[in-house]
C-alpha cells in the first residue's frame, strides 16, 4: 500500500536547499517540467502564491511559493559526468517558499486536515513535491466543514472553494475592493449562494430560515433578488405596492414603504438630529421625551392627554401669578393671560365626560376670559386680570393632577424605551416645559432646539419616514424588517436608502442597526437562544468613517453611526448579529470595526494606503499574496481569516446578468450611438422630485 511519502515521491520537483523559520529554499530538479506534471491528476508547476508540499514524518508540510528564479550552476549537473568534457555554466531553477501549515490524516487515511503553524521543519535535502487534488482541497478549505460554494482557486488547480457560513458571518466579514472590482456582485452572491445551499440541504417543500438585512444606500441590490420570493424590499417611495403572503415576506418585485418612526429613536439619536447642546438643551429634550413616552405608556390616551394638559396649564398659570400684576394686569401679561384661559377652556372641554371635576374648571376659565375680552377693529383685547381670580384655579387643578399622579399607571419610564408617541405633540410639550419655573432661566437658550423641532415636525420630506401613518406597533415593525422568528420562510430584507434625505440618512442607518441589535439582544435574554442575522452595510466608508478633525463632536451623525457599528462589531456575535462591511476605501473605515472582522474578502485595491492598512489589519499576513492586490481582475479576490485555514485566491462564481446588483459601469459608447439610454424626460424627473 502506498504511503503519503511514496505517493509524494512521484511528484517530486526538487529538494530542500536551506531552511529558516520563515523561509525554505528549494533547488529544482533539472528534469522537473516547467509547466505541467502528470500523475494521478494533472498538477501544474508551482507559480507565485501557489503551493508545494514537503514530507515530514507522517504528514506533509505545506508552503506557499514566494519567489522563483534561475542561477548559473557551478558544478556539473549530468548524472554520469564525463571527465573529458568541460561543462559550461548551466542555469538551475530555484524557488523560495514560506511554510504555512501541516497536512495530517484524521480518521485513518480518509480525511486530510490542515493544521495551522509548523512544529517540525524538513531537513536539508528533503524532497519537495506538487500537492495532489485531495491535498489542495484540504489546503483551500474544502475538505472540512465547507457548505457554501463561493468559487474556485485558480492557484490550486481550480479546486472548489467552500466556506462554513458559521465562520463567514458569525465573526463579521469585510468585503473590500475598488469600484468595478466585483465587490457588490460578491456580496450579492454570498447571500444568494448561502440561501441556495441552505435550501438544497432541506427536505422538499421546506424553506430555509435565512435572515439577511442589506442596508443599500445606492439602491442597487433589489434587481439582484427579483426572482426570490423570500425578499422584502423597503423604499422611501416604492414604485409598486402589494400585499404580503402572510409569512412576513413579499415577492421580490414588491416594495413597501420604508419607515423608521421617531418614537423608536433613543435620546442620543434625538440629540444628534436636533443638535441639542449638552449643557442646557439636552436635559430639556430628555424631559420632553420622558413626558411623551410616559403619557404614551398610559393605557388610556385620553387619560394621558388630560394629565399632560393639566400639568402644563398649572405651570403656566403659576408662572403668571408669580410675576404679580406685571404678569396678569399689564401688557403683554394680560393679553397672554386671556389667551391662556381661552385655550384652557377649549382644550379641557373634551375631557368633561372623563372627569366631572373638569366641568367647573372649564366653565370658570371660559367665564373669566369672556368677562375680560373685547374686540376692536377685528382684534381681541383683554382687560387687566387679578392675581386672586387666577389663584382660584390652582387648588382645583392640583387635586386632579395629584389623583392622576397616584394612578398605578407608570408615567416616568426610560427615555430610550421605544414607546410610541405622536411627533406632533413634541413642540407643545417643549413649550409647556419652557414655561415652568425650573426652566425659566434657561428658556432663552432653547430657541435653536425649539426651531429645529418645529422644522422636523413640519418637514414633508421626513414625515413618511419618521412619522408614518398607521399603527404604531413595534412588534409588527420588527417582524417586517428583521423577519418572523419562527417563519415558514426566511427573509432577505433590502432597505433601499437611495431616496432618504441626506440630513437623516446616516441617522437612519445608525438607528436601524441599533434597533436590530437591541431586538436580538432581548430575544437572546428571553429565549436563551439566538436568531442568526447577517447585516450588510454597503458603502461603509461613508457611515463608519474613522474620526476626523472635521467632525462636530459626539453629537455628529457620523460619530453616532460609527459608535453604533463599533458596538455591534464588538458584541453582535454574542447575540447572533453578524456584520458584512463592504467598502472601497478601507483606509477610511473605523479601525475598531475592521479589527473585529475575522474574515476578509479582498478584491482589487490600488491605493497604497488601502493596501498598507489591509496588510496590517488582516489576521494573516503572508506578504507575497498581497502583492497581487493591485492587479487582481474582476471576480477574483483573496479570502483569508477565520473562514479559511489559509489565505486563498478565489475566482468568485459568476452571477447571471439578471442576478447582479445594479452597479455596472455606464455605457458611454452605446449611449452615444443611441443603442441604449433612458426614456424618461426631465419633466418627469422634476415632478417626481418636487412631489410632496
């Protein structure tokens, strides 16, 4: 029976000439073919970054070729030299290889396994051989737990490259490469091939429970999955709407409205969007959020509304009374007082049936303001009020507010809890707060915050996103965007962010990612199990950029988004959330996020800074293979890290034209000769742009 050593002897190409810990020099045999070796299978002669094996003990040392060159021989190379013949200098071939691991058999001689690192080095003179197909499969990682076929290894006899999705997505993946290198196709392919591999491993009629979320700022991924009925597409202005199939997933051609209600934002996201200053404005914003969420948490919305209104009017009245005659008898105090009494009567009237004690307050307020009201030239004026007449309101209001405060309903809740509230109520709550005694001294610093909140409420561009109509149901939102926990179908969620207004785009991505992370965090706490979800962030250099001197501090949307994804990168794995970071400028990415990525798929990178950073950040730095980065053709990439035992050059599987993201290069020539081009007019563009 042949042994591994005897089998390797038939493929010998040279012998070890010198050995170092990081380098083995090999003198190649003169008879060794320059191109191809024939044995049990065709073995191509080693190329740069190719592989050779060296028998040691019961296994094989695997080394990657880093250099090949020729030297003139200084001794006769003929096996039986004739002393009467003078030998001329003869070139000999040499190569240098870096040891990377050891191949050993497991389970007898059935399975070859590659162990990283080298514990024993070969002696000088040891034979060096070409690897067999089985050895190549073990080297490129297809002999282990690979389940998803992603491509072939050109330097390993086009051996199939299979990866374990647990390793690929479980500890975060970075897909890096310049524009046009095939980066987007690789991301789309990884999602499609993973889904197909899971489906092929199940019984007929069963659907895989895959969960992918693609944050797509350019709107290029929807066409890549139009044939997949597991896809749910969200757009700001969907072109075609349709009902779902009852399983939480919709057909690939169906789009739903993307919304991220403002009541889902936490206090830091609100502070970032409003630009609230930390010293004065942020405490007021936090108090407004607490009041809104506390009121919204009440079981009876009318009950909550009454409590909020009574408390606000009580504070306003008390402020006027404290100012004495100037606040109620002089101008403009008397005018403000009359308008307040009129507003109080109108606001509290709907609550008369709810609480009988409201009726006397409404009647007294109406009588008092009407008795001081006069109209001249179409304008309403009020005569002077007395402090005593206004003071009579306070005990009545205090009694009802005291009863409502002692109600078992909890009014003071966490300001970051995603409890629904009406965005339209925020300006009123802020105005009421600014009239209280505690905030009176800081009211003059609140104009910027007040103006920004009014702008947000009145912005028609943002309203469909942050204040959508319909039910305010957190569970339904999570089911639609992440997918049902025990759905008969998995879900690929594509969030098309291409039409999201730029001033809320980065915040939307940060808030969406945080909500997904916290939802999976709470699911793990309640169920003691995880729901694996892979989240893809396209154009990541725009959203998790490393800090720069141009940032406006901790309140900038860039800093918030970076902090969110850095937390996911550090902690997401524990709760089943894996990141897929796709970027064309790795040197601009957060170093924290990159450092947490355990697997890298590197397409062509031309920029020197990008290449240097990748070589420092990746877990495997074998030098030679990275020299190919500037010249890699499209579809070829270097896979390295946790998902593969060794760095391997992969030619990714080719996607059909209809399965590719919409990221192809513009066809200038075909447009010039009128073979391609849009049929839409600028009038249609303008109407779409300007519509509410």
